[in-house]
């Protein structure tokens, strides 16, 4: 099976690279992936694979039915959207859309899934069950296309028993993959803090209550408070990256605002912390004769890789790529909306090495010079197909 898959992938490599370069050159932002979705649909049509489109707006779902298609269903997922980043690479497939770029590798994910579809369609008489291909919009933006597709029934008809996905990993050399059984990625929430003080002339301190000074006092207090509530089993990230105060050198504004993120690794602790943070902020504002609020917009949950499924996928990777090319990964405080799938059914989210220092491919995701070694595509497509087929054993 491995040899045949590799032969199919090698024969399809030129086609897959052209797909990736087309997608990279024509990126679309979250929930705007109209042309990307159409490209996926037309490619599936060329491959003779039936599909549905328009799910969660621009999502596409295809089915590859084997023998006895109702027996078991394995899903493979890829995301479609790009980021609001201006590309700085000078390559023939550079983004043609000003200020929009596939800087997180979703063009590679989509290509790998289409490549896996080529393989799996040729193996459909050799497995019992159905393979569901999920091309998902809006991974980069709340509420996350995964949650929307789930709400629209993507895990039903047929009922999905397990799901796999990959993600590019610029820290890892091309040809390698990485796995982390169990809890892998953080839950992610957005924080919006507003403080209303009393504005006025800076030269008259008795006449105003400066919200800029209040917010500068509150932020470190909040971080210290969180640290007092956490322990080694509940790592967190609490960071604010935006401050706003429309004053001047001698003008004290009425409002000061801060926007940030909270990353946590325990769903129960996360829920409790939300409540405690809001109470802490309210008490601080009251004690400082100010008004305001902390708004917490709940984002993606923790991503938990099913232990048994992930160990099986590691074994498949050892067989397909060689154990020397398979690494175990550490917990990450980044977030991924694939986590919504992992909260519903057994899931495995693994990393695909794309780095090649000799080619200058060294930049991380969300960087304007992010790129991948094109050979990553054949490893990703082949391993996705092999892992899906092995999951029927």
C-alpha cells in the first residue's frame, strides 16, 4: 500500500504544486473564500468525486465511498482562508491580492487534502466505509468555520467516527512530521477592557480621574491575580497587545481601552477564570471611583488529540515516512478551531514539516515571507491518505 500511494503521489506532484501555487496566488480572507471554494469544487469534479458546497457559506464536503459505505466514516479536514498580510516574497506565485496572503499555509492544507483525495479515490474498492473530505472556511476568525460546519451537520450523514488534519510547521524540516497525543493546544479568548474615568485638563489633577493611569495599574494586577490562581497543571497566557486613549499631552481622556488574549489549557479552569476576572475588574473600578467592564469573547476550546487515534497515526507515520522522521511535540499555547472537532469525536491534529534553510524557507507562519518547500505537499498528501486507509484496519 505504501509503495502504491507514493507512486500515485509522485505522479500527481506536478498537478498538486500547480494547485498550491494557484491557491497561494489567489488568497481570500475568512468567510470570503468564494473563488477558493469554487476551485476546490471544480477540482473534485475533475477527479470524479461527488461533493456538496455552500456549507457554512463557502465550505465544501466530499465523500469517497468504499465497500459497505455505512460501516465506518473517517473525515479529513483542511482549511481554506488566508490572512490580512501583505506578502513580501518575490516568487512567481506571489499573492495577487494586495494585503492578503496565505501566510498560515492553508493553501498547502487544501492542496494536501486534494492530493489525498486522488489517492483515496483509487483505493475505494479496498476499504469498508466512507472517507469524508471537509474543506472548511474561516479558521482564522471567530466563531471559527469548524463550529459553523458542525452546527450545519458536517459530522452527520454519514456519522463521522474519527477525524484527522495536518498543519504546516515551519520549525520542522521538510520530510518530517510531529504529533502530540492528548492535550495539545490552548483555548483562546479575546479580552476587551474599558475604563471610564473623568477627563479634563492635565494641569488640574484634582478635577479628573485619569483612565490611562488606572488601566496601567490594572493590567499588571490582573496578571498577578491570574498567577496566584494558577498552578503547574494549568498554564496560561495573558497578554494585551492594544491600548487606546484619545487624549493629548495636556488632555486627559474620559476612556482608556485595552484589547488582549487569554490562553488556557483546562476548560473548567477557563470557565472559572472568566468569572473571577470580571469580579476582580469590577472591584478595582469601584475602589478607584471609575466605571467600565471586562468583556470576554469566548473563542476556540482546547485541542485534545485522542490518545489511541494519535498513537495509531504515529505508527502509520513511522511506517510511511520512517521513525527517524516522526517527532513528538510539546504543548502549544496557540489555538486552532479544529479543536471544535476534537471536542466532539476522536481527533488527531499533526504537524507537517515545511522548512528548508538551503532554500531560505525559514520564516514562521503569519510572517510576510512565509513559504514552504513544495516537497512537503507529497509527504502531507501521502501520509493523510495512508493514515486514513490504516484507520479502517
